[in-house]
C-alpha cells in the first residue's frame, strides 16, 4: 500500500473531525427557492420489497440523502428495523405527506411495517425537494453481538464519499473551495467495525481500491472519534470517514 502524502494542505475544506456529512439535521434543511426554469429531477419511488427473513447477525442502518442540500447522513447501526424507527419518524416530521404515508403503513397490521420496514422511503418536501431514506442491511457478527448483548466498546461507522468536485490550485496543492460538491449523489455506507484499527484499515483499502489510484495523492488525519482518509487528483477528491458511535447511544435504537 502506498504511503500517505503528508504534504497535502486541506485549506478551507471541511475539517477531518467534522461530522457534517453524517449530520441528519443538515438533510432536513428547507429547500431553497428554485431558479428560473431550473430543471427538476423526480424523486425515486418508494420500495417496500424487503426480505421476510434476514440472515443471522444482520445489522440495520438508515441512510438519508438530500439532493437539495447536497447532504448525506447515516443513523445506526441497529439490531433490527424497529431500532431505526425513531430516526425515520424524526426525519419525516416536517412532511405532511410522509406523515400520512407512515400512518397508513403502520396502521396495516398485515403489512408488518414496524418489523419489516422498507428498502426506500421518500419524504416529499416543499418546491419539489425530497429526502430519500434507505435501509441498508449488512451481516456483521461482532457489531450484532455488541448491539444485542452490550459491552463497553464503541462502534465505528465507515462511509465513502466521492468522487467530489473541487477547486484546486495545483501549484500549491491547496483545496480552495469551501465545500466539495457531489456528496448526495456519491456517498455510500461501507460498513462498521468494533475495532478502531480495523476500521482505519477498511477506510484506507476503500479509498485506494479505485481506478487511477496511482495518480492520487492521499493523507489521513483525525482522532478515534472522527477519522478521515482523504485523496485527490486533478479532477476530483474522495473521502472515507470513520465515525465513532458511543454504545450508550446505540442502546436507544434497539426498540
């Protein structure tokens, strides 16, 4: 594995310890007034096609994507879908249409919404904006064990963001833009781990597992609570974030 470049200067890019990309409140900001004749992208459809049964040690995550603010957030992990419900209800609280959809779904006992959940749920907002909620299910025995039976260890969420567009001065190698664009479209959950060193290793491998990595300069920085692996070339930049979730926070997600 190539060594990180210690000479990259971050400029005014988001701090490695920032959790903006994981802040669900940022997804729920009111949409700005539309520009004149601005093209609109229709939201994806709701998808309630979910497996009736899950493999042993399945862990549940909720992603929130808001194209109108170019934000991506994640909540979880949880031991079951019910553990994500408080976050789903909170994200939907400012959308009358989303509240109505949830009331219909949760009122149908045969449908079993609170147990089975969904794959994709769209929260309509004003002026054609929306937030897309998606439930991601991954098998992870160490995380499941911690969620179900407790313990003092934190859990580390790993997310990938990129390619993101930026303005860069190649002479000084300083990222001059305030915030890279493309986070909503190009972010994803990688997974989670109960060991910080393993989480960092996964983050590095995720960043470097891409075409053109030999031309990419990269570095890493942060603390145990928030770690960032950062790479860039002349056209784009990539981030892989490791965010610590305290176990006491997870206890409230288990229903």
